C-alpha cells in the first residue's frame, strides 16, 4: 500500500488532491487510523493561551467520552486539511461525521515524524526562557487526546516521545490518561523522573461502572485504571487521580466523591484533583443527547445552568471546590490544585453554594 500523509500546512491552491490520506490501520469497530505529518509537536503558551506547553501524540481519541472538549482540535485539523485542498468532499464528510463529532472518536490521526519535530521544538522550548536560563514552564502530555488510547499499543508514538524526553534534564512533565497502558512505560517514566519532575494524572470521574459506560463510550474500566495507578505509585512514580469533569447531579454527591478518594488512597495516590464540567459548544452536540437519554431529569437544569457560558456557574464551582477540599483534608491529600492551577498558577473560582 502506498502511504501518503496529510500535511498540516496549506497547499498552494484550493484544488482537491484525491486520496491524500494514508490509512495505517482499520478496526472492526469502525475506527480508522491515518497518518499526519507532524511539523511541530509542542504547542507553546503563546499558541494556546495557557502557561504550560502541551503535547498531543494523536488527534482524536477512541475513548469517546461524551463530555470531551478536545473535539475542537480534531475539527480544526480536518478543516485546515479541507481548506488546503487535501481532502475530497467525500473524505471531508467522512472525517467530520454526520453530526460533526463522530470522527473525533473514529478517525484518529497518528502523528508521524514526531522525533524530528520534537527535536526542533525542544530547541524552541529551551530558548523560550532566554539565553542561559532554564525554562520552568511545564510540558503537559495529553491535553487534547489520550496519549495511551488503544492505538498507542500498536503505534507507540507516546513511548517514542517519552524516550526522547528521558534524555533531557530539569523538565517539568505532566501526563494525563485514562488508560492502564501507561503502566507499560514505567521503565521510561522512572528514567524521566530521575532527571526531571514528573507527575502522572490518572483520569477517573467515578468508580460507578454503570455511569462510566453511559458517558464514556470506550474508556477502560475504573478498576483497571486504579490498578495502573497502584503500579505507578508502587514503582515510585508521582501519580494521582484527576477527577474531571465532575458532573453536576451525577457524580458530585459526597458518596461518589468519597469512593474515589478512598480508591485513590488505597492505590497510593499522591494527590486527587477535581473540577466541574465545562460545556463548550463542541461538546454540547455529543453530551446533551446522552444526558437527555440517560439522565432526563437533569436536562432542563443543565441547559439553564450552562445557557450563557461554557463554565459551571460560579456558585456551583465554588461549592464543589469546598467539598473537594474537605475530602482532600479528610483523606490526607494536598488541598485543591486542579490541573490548571498546578501548571498555570491560576486561582480557583470564587466561593458560593452547591446546586445548579
Ligand atoms: S480520554 Fe480524554 S481525550 Fe479521550 S475522549 Fe476521553 S476526555 Fe477526551
């Protein structure tokens, strides 16, 4: 099979070139993996508007969480390719999906040429703080895809990136994942931790399997994620739980959260972070029909609460923050420092009361 790649840069003209995509693999469950030439891998704070550098080995995510905000990144890549004349009308339709969200879960871009791109980006990263000064900004892996989604078992893009980062000194690296596959790379993670600060954030919204299966199409079971967390901490890796998003009226009650904190403590977690749902425009089309189907009593309340903004109402966010802090104190974890606060020095939201 002849492999061609989907370049990120626009072509000279709008003419469509047929079959511009290299299909690397297709799964019976309907997922297709295609190659994407990576000219750059690290997104700088100037590019993203946050204080850390982000790195995503894939575009799209087969886990297909209904609340996932990263759909915009997939749409962006597809629309750029289309505007550059790299996708035919049929391919464009296929790479968007009938409702604009399916392709994020079923058409996964696998970044190619990552080591060359990373080499160039690391030079840019080390120059960013100024001559002779080491950069302190964190590099967070997995902000818009899961770096250990099923495709990683075969493509090993994340592992190759980590192998390269293990040769650097003095980095500050965060990894976010829902997948127990992260434990495969304990050897590399230990090497990174010898020379740099490293934290692994295992993402889990609830230990209730029934809720997980309704909200996360193909994510690993909670017990598998907790076992991976235990393996990481037993290997001396700094790791903990990230409980995000907390879903109002579904996973925000004390028994749900207590069960997560208890499980985290038993798995040797060093921290538990939590934050409420953000309902961006790109998320609504995927999430709200699922909410209507499985939690119809909440439909109206969600639509009212998130009518004007994507963030949770300030009073709700503040009440949740207090609840989480109480649990953090009770279970002996450091007090709330969400992912954003951990890596961006930003402040938590203002105070108020719980309830949408
Ligand atoms: S695992 Fe993360 S990136 Fe993947 S769909 Fe779920 S929330 Fe999105």
